C-alpha cells in the first residue's frame, strides 16, 4: 500500500553545446573575499595577492574588472603557487587615500568567456579607520544570549574587564585572510532586569585605530525585544527588469508581546525603495524603473514596542546593465537541503542561483508535463534542455534529466539560456543516486499515513509508528519515468531498485544502530521528482530530539537529519 501525503506545495516554488568538460579550462578561486583595514588618508603598502587556478584543460585567459575606482586588480601569467601549477595570481592595489572613515565594499570580477565556472567574484571590504567599534549594546531576556562581530586584518587580543557575563573569541574567516572577533553576552537566569556595564580592551593590532577600549552595555529586560531576520538587504537587478520583493521576519527575542506598529522606507536618492508591514514582519520592494546602472542605498526602519527601539535595516540596490544570464559557480544545488558542494542525482530536483536569468516577474509551472522552456528561459544540462519548474531573475528550479550522464566520472555542465542568449557554463557532478531528505529546519519532512507532519518536537514518532519520509535524489526507477512527467499511480508504481533502509541513532558503523527496511521506496504518485519511503519505526531507538536518521538507498548513504522520538 502506498501512503500518500497531502503535501500539495513542495517546491517553491541554436545553442552552445558542451559534451562534458573536454578541452575546457575551469576557473577555481581559493579565496572569494578579503577585508582590509586602512588608516584614514593612506593606501595600503604594496598590493594584496590572491591566487586563482585552472583546474580544467587548456589555458585561462583571465580579465579582471572592478566595480569601484579604489580597487585596481591585475592578473598575472600562469605560474606555480605553493607547489601547485596552473596558478594565475591576482594583485589587488588599494587606492583609499581619498576615502573618509567608514566601511566600503567593492567587487572584483574575474572572467574568461571560454572557461567553465566563469565569471567569479571576489568581494572586497575596506575598513577605512578600522572596524573595531567604540561601544556595544545588547538587549537580552534573563537566560538569553547573543553576540556581535567585527573584523581585523590580523589576530588581536581582546581582554574583558568588569563583566563576568561577557566573553570574546577570535578566529580566521573561512575563505579569507580576515580575523573575526566574536563578542558574546549571556544573561544568567538569575540576573535582575537592569543595565550591566563592562569593558573590552583591544590590543596587538597593527592598525593603531583598532587598539582601543570598547564600552559594553547589557540591558537585561522582561520587555519585548525586536529582532529582524536580516541585518541588511541586498538587491541586484538588471536595468529595466521587474521589481524584486523580499520579506524580513520581525520576531520577539524577549518577553511579553511584540507589536510592529509601522515601517518606513527611505532611499538616499529617488523613490525606488518601498516597504509595508505583513504578518510576521515587513515586505521590502526594490523597483529599478527609470534607474541607470549604479549602486543605490537606503534604509528600512521598523517601529515596534520593542525595548531596543526601532530597527534600522540598511538596503543596497545594484542596478546592472543588461547582459547575458550569469550562473554562480557552485550555484546548482538540490532543492531539498540546498547544500553547496554536493553532487546531483539523475532525476533530481535542483535550483540554480545567479543573476539576469529573467527580466519578467517570477513564473511557475501550471501544467504537466513540464516544459523545457518557460518565459523564454531554458536550462541546459550537458547541452540538453531540462524540464523547468520555476523561473525568476535570480533562481530557476528544474529537473535534472533522468538520463543525464557525463564523461569524466559524472562531471558535467549546466547553462542558462535566456531568449536565445546563452549564459556561462558551470560545473556539476551528476551521480545515479544522491539520496537527500527534504528539510524542515533541522528535521526531515515525514508524515503519518493520514498526512500529519511528524518526527518533530510537537509531534514526535515512537517505535511501531508507520511514517512516510519524503526525499529527493533516489535516482532511476522501475518502471522508468520520463523527465518532466508525473509518476504513475498503482498498480504501476515507480519503485527504486534494490533495498532502501532507514537507520536511527548516532552509532558508527550503522549496523550498530536500529535500522528498518522500507516497505516501499519510489516516486510519489502524481508528482515529479518527489520520492517517498514508507517505513516502520523500529524498537531500540533512543528518545529525544537529537537522534539522527540516515537513508541507505541501494547502499548509497544520505546526509543525516534530526528526528524527534517519544
């Protein structure tokens, strides 16, 4: 018997042909961001150098452009860097002497029109006058904890005095040479609702402006504390394209009842920025109509009864001249976990992220079978048009063709084509099976036979329960189902060959954990690319919210998720 969920909405929602990656250079960046602290009125001595590599065939012919005049990049010739060949160092000169104190952002774009995974960006931050703040203020309910960060070019020493509730730590920023200092304030459950003060002394920085005392105030309160889900908003829209809207959740990090009373949008110039209150927060819209290519700034101010006052959210809009669609390197991910750096499966539901995919309003599929062109947009997987679910300016959801294959052990390419204009090629790794849970927070989406969400703290499972686990990437089935078409219903159910097991617990190897064999594993009837695993929870499973569950599909492992067990 197939257990069917009432999950009605699961996925949010002459062309260039390349066979595999033969004779194609491939751009690889080791570092994609750099933060530099600069004294006011100076240029850093000597250029900063970042290494890029060709991990494909042939030779790279890189060009480098800067989005701001104070960054001047220069690409070097092919050489050996750190015992590794195919290296093209990029020297970055900073011309910041004319900049006033403050934080400035720029982007260096590296391009080779014949390379896979090109173009790529290096995001640069110049902290003129340093980034170490003079003061920090925290608002917390008793028992709460929160933190703030700032960056420096080198390791610094942070010494806390007069505040047992305050701690600091410094670490290197992933993919960068920056050092990030985290300041954490913790309000003990017995701390009275009042203000507490402490001091952090920063020393050891090569930038004199960083070596200072930071005054820290902790406001312990039983009042509501307004908290936004985004500390800043960024829009990137092509000139003449449709407006874009994003929602910001505003929640209560304190006690009592938080009430949002209004929102105000203010653009530094023009009227491109608007905002309205919505249930649970605010909705912010950037409209590029009439704007020339440039960078525009503004703020959104959210008024509430929070004790911390109004929330001010900086907003940046970059209006770009219209160009070809650009997919981000590493920007193709499965639509269940959205985790980067993972392979895709044949028949997988995937999302691709980038810019200028479409200039019209977002559009989703309304009929089956899925078409391979939507609003003039195509996604080519190894040169073959794939079925498309959804298109927008910055995201496309599509199905990896069930018969997609590539040379070089699964290495392939994805390319977006907009109204006949081909975009860049990006690398993908396609396997027969890459089983992945569909995430609900840190939990996998599973239901009871009646369709109720389960395995979560509000509705935990228990041994003997039969559940339906929803997943992606289980690969080809018997009978086979054509790409873009809905899976069949009984009696011709599309099953995954081999054995599917679900293992519970944190033991390694998994034979030491309780495991159960699925009574059915295959495509969910009448859906595209959605798989379900029907299984009974075994005895011997640990209770609590930290038990990990793992799919083993034809001996191919998934990543684990949390499972709430009663």
